[in-house]
């Protein structure tokens, strides 16, 4: 985390606006248009937050060429102070994103069509580093990319998911194993 003092204490609970949502999309083959969608939303975010110093990165499976993914583009935005929502949240909402999650250290806004998820973290948060480590490793390691895709396919083929978060949680073991290999490869 950042060493500077936040403006206020962060939230202490998880608020999911709208409650649990079933996972209604399946995996599709990699689509080169996902990079274009990211670039469009990157510009939209930077325009909305022109007065704020932010970092914006494409993360998640849609950021990895060759990897099958749900057609949801994930973006991470790093801000100076996650507790200072007045610096960034209003701009993102005015740009057409909707607040979905408010939890300690993390906010999630998304498009009304739910095809773009924007994860907001404080600059220096370990989660941002972890997203980029995972993304960059999958971009260069075909074996782990294939493993990750096979696990996702198996999970989606096994059952219906009443909450997207449950599906995400079910991938944790393989994600942790891949990140361990990624750290070893970068030492």
C-alpha cells in the first residue's frame, strides 16, 4: 500500500450493489477487438479523470492474446487515494460507468452492458502488481496459458454459477500456482 495517509478510513465491509449475479456468459476464443475495446475505454477513463493522476492497464484474460475468455474486458485503474472517492468516482459515473462493488481497498465500476469492468485500487496496492504479473506471465508462457484456459473451460462446463464471484473464486488455486511460477521465472 501507499505510505501516505489516506484522507479518511476506508470502508470496512463489502457492498455489492445489486446483489449476486449469475454468470451468464461463456468462454469465447480470443478476439483481437478486445484490445480495441480496452483502448477506447482507456481514453474514456483518462478523459473522465483528466484532473487526476491515474495509471490504467488492461488486465484479465482479454488482455492475453490467444487465451479464451469471457467477453468482459477488465481494466485496472490506480489512484493516489482509494478513500478519496470524490477524486475519481464521480468522473467515472459521469462517463457512464455504474458502481458495482465498494470494498476495502477496491472499487468496481462497469458499463451498463456489463462488458467492461473497471477495478480501482490505490497506487502501490499489491493487487495491481499481482494482476500485471499474472497477465505478463500468461502472455509469454504458452503452457500456463493453456493450463489456465483448460481450468476455466472445466469449471464452466461443470456447473451453473449463481454468482460470478463464485466462479472467480474457483480459479484461485490455479491462479496462485501460475503466479508462483511467474515469480520464480522473474527472479
